[in-house]
C-alpha cells in the first residue's frame, strides 16, 4: 500500500556488490541530522564554506536535496549545526591546578581544533545567533571557569576570553593563509636576504636587519610567544588590582 512505501530519497543505497544475493544485499543507511551535519563539515573542510549548499550535500549523501529538509530547517540551520559538531570535538585538557598552565593548555587545544577546521573561523564570525546547544556551550563554560580561577573579575574574564579567542583565530588564519616553510629552508631565507639586500638601508634600516630573521619564523614558536604575552598581561593585571593587595 502507498503509505507503507519508504521514501527512497531519505536513505542512501550502497552499490551492488559482486556477491548480490537478492534485494537484501542493499543496505539502507537512514538519513539523519547528524549525518547531514557531518557531511556538511566534510564539504566545508575540503571545498570551503561557499560549497555547503543543499544540492552539494544531497550529492555527498546520495539523496535528493529536498529530502534534507525532513531533518534540518534550512541551510542556516546546517551552518549552525556545523559549529555544534566542531565544538563537540574540543578536547578538554587535564587540569593541573596551575592557572597559567591550564589557560595555556586550553588555548593550545582551541588552536588545534581551529587548525583542523580553519574555515569554521569565518562561520563563527558570520553566525547570527548566540551559542545555545550543549556542545557549543561546554567549552565556553570550561574556559570561563579556568579564567575565573586566576583572580580576574567577571568582566575581565569575559574580556580575557574574547582576547585569547581572537588571538588564536587570527593566528590560525594567518598560519593557514601564509604558510611559512620550515626553519632553515634555504630558498625561503635566500628570498628574504635578497630583498633585504636590495633595500636602501638609510630608508629601511630595520627591514634590512630584520627581514632575514623573518625567514626563520615558525608558526608554533610565534603562537607560543604571543600566548606568553597574553598570559603575562593577565597575570600583571591581577597582581595590580586592589583586591590582590588586600
């Protein structure tokens, strides 16, 4: 009867195998919100944010694009869902009880996650709604808890959270957009030395001296240097506050 016919656009069929033994050889994998979001994240990672469309996801999942609407409201819901999936991958560091060490570990964990999915940074920037799902809220709750243990006021905790998060995402964007060859790369260093040698030293004395050192930059070292400055600044702020003198 018609009402018992399963909609084929809601399932994906695996190709026939060589040992086809009848109709049961086709295994149907149900289409779910989780599958759609995972597929969307994969498309985004591989092809960029603009590639995440209903038609593209339909092809990725082997279903009709219209069937996606049975599980997600629209494309915006999918994009918000990608954030949920990514945040669920955050690996909470083991806490040590040392405030600076725990802040550092959290920042490193966030950086690793952003490096794994750098395109999601643009999605965070474009998100029109505050985080509401448990998957997105748990890392924020953890970060607020860790930052608050250092003696910062509630207002300062929020500022610190935004400052460190902004630094990490900006650092990752720069690292992904401008990958630097490994330290000691001869061609890379030669290019910087050649440029430095071609500049008039009276007009660009600092560039002439420092460009060769730019060739030795390492993304990991740069990140740790900036993180040290941020943590030192937060510690200095706490130490200088009236509450710390009481």
